[in-house]
């Protein structure tokens, strides 16, 4: 029964906790998170995205690793306690064994002494009588002048001898009894030694499990600290980059506003009251418009458009009829096309197409809804082929999905 229990204990120590993923699963989870982060934050380098993913992962795994380490430490403490307890029991059993051995040895001394006493009494009686046999001695004693005295001496000698013989018998039986006790003590010592050997194995297993759990925990903490430090080291440059991006967005929006003002003043013919359509029909949205917290700078930034997962080289289409405001490279936006659609529902509406490999239109061109305007790419601040599509309402970035049907 105890052996079964020990085996279960060892199995419990060796079994990984349910929350632990295999290294391969962890790798793919990190890879997946890197992709997500890069989709969510255009221009975030793979290296930094990986650091962020590893930090998140380490933070997520830390509570389980701490719990596993605490559990392993408790198991080790329990194994240590059992080991100590058995050692104490073993020492006490061995001491008891020594005590019994000593009792037996002094018992044997007493037996020897009694045996010598019996022989001594016999010899002394023989010497005093001066005859050659016990019978002759008795006859001699009873027949002497002083017959009564002689009988009394014989009686006393016999009684003394009987006492000694009784003692001797008692000592011999006590020694036999002690021998039984010694055998039982030896059995106990041997059992305790077996048990101690087993507990020692349990303790060694617990020690190894505790060491592994500690290594795992230390590794996680080290990875977490190292990732946090890398993020901290990159924080200010990320802040600068975001500031530059924001300035660029504002400048480009201002350019569009200015262009619209000039166009209105100069009477440039613009389509009106049309409607916008999806510039990348059939492709998935990989990142929506909206505010998000940058994982490196920790500051909030607006994702000014909707990202579509268009492979590099595939055509991107004009969302509506319009005039090309600009077509060229624009810093972080890469190769960019801006189209003014004139007034829709009383609002000046323009759309932009960014990160393209190649542009198919030039400034001032008139385009119709659905005309190819560029080939998708990953130029500028981008880490994968996609279309970053924006809609500006009176020169302000708005959610494109509110405008395309
Ligand atoms: Zn985007």
C-alpha cells in the first residue's frame, strides 16, 4: 500500500501542470501573437513584436510557475520531514537494540557468576567435610559428635544452593526473553532502514522536481525582466516615431484640406453625392480603424484607417469616382494615392491608399469607382503586404467602414 502511495507521489511530482504548454506550442503561440501585434501596429518590427509577445507570455505563465514551484517546495519539505522522522526512529530503534545487547551481556555475566557460586558452594561443602562424596559428606555430618549442628549445616547449604539455582534459572529465562526482544529490535531496525531508503528516493525525486520548478520560474522571470528592459530601452525612440507619424498624418490631412479648399475656390469639377465601395473586395480586414495603446511606447495612438490583407502586387481599386489629389511616396505611408470624391452628404470626402508597391495613377487624374489605382505592397512603415485604406471627412480621419457599403 505504501509503495503504491509512493509511486503516486512520484507520478504527481513528475506530471506537468495542465496549464503548461509544450515548447512547440509556446513557440507557435508567440509566433501567432507576433503576427497579431504586427497587424495591429503597422511598422512594429518583428524583433520588438517578439519581445512584447514574450513579455506577455512570461507574465501569463508566471502565476502557474510560481504555484508549481511552491507546490514542489512543499512536497520537498514533506519528504524532508519524513526523512528526518525516519532517521530519528531508526536512531531510537538502534539505541534500543544496543540497550538489549547490553542487558544480555550483563545477564550472561550474572549467569556466569551464579554458576561459579553453585560450583563454589559444592566445593566448599566437600572441603569442609573431608570426605569424597556428597552422600559420605552427609553421613559424616549426621554421625558426628555434634549431630544436630551437622544437620543444620547441611540444611543451610542446601537452601543456599537452591536459592542460587533458582536465581540462575530466572537469569537464564530473562536472557532468553531478551534474545527474543533483540530479534524483534533487529527486525524493526531492518524495516526502518528499508523505509528510509524508499523515503530517500522520494526526497531525491522531490528535490529534482523542486529544482526544475525553480529553474522554470527563474527562467521565466529572467525572460520577463529582459523583455521589459528591451521595451524600456526602446520606449523613447518609439515615442519619437509615433510623434513623427502623428505629425505626418496631420500634415497629410492638412494638405488634403488645403487641396479641397483650393479646388472649391478654383471651381475644379468634382463628383458629388456618390457613395464609396470596398477598395479591396474579397480580402480580409486585418486591422480595423481605431485607438490602441502602443506596446512599446505605452501611449495611445489612432490607427487612421482600415487594413486589408491584400497580397503584394494585387490591384487596389478606387473606392469612388474622384480626382487624384496626390500620388507618390509619403514617408511612413510608403507609396500613397489620395483621391478626392467631392461632397458626399454635405461632407468633403477623400480616400487614401497606402504602402503600395506601384502606383497606377498620377496627380490630377480623374478616376472612376472600381478603377485600379495601385498594386498593393509593403512600402513605408509596414511589415507585411497589405492595403492601409483611409477615409477623410473634412480633412479628419474617420472610420472607413462607416463609408463603404
Ligand atoms: Zn493600417
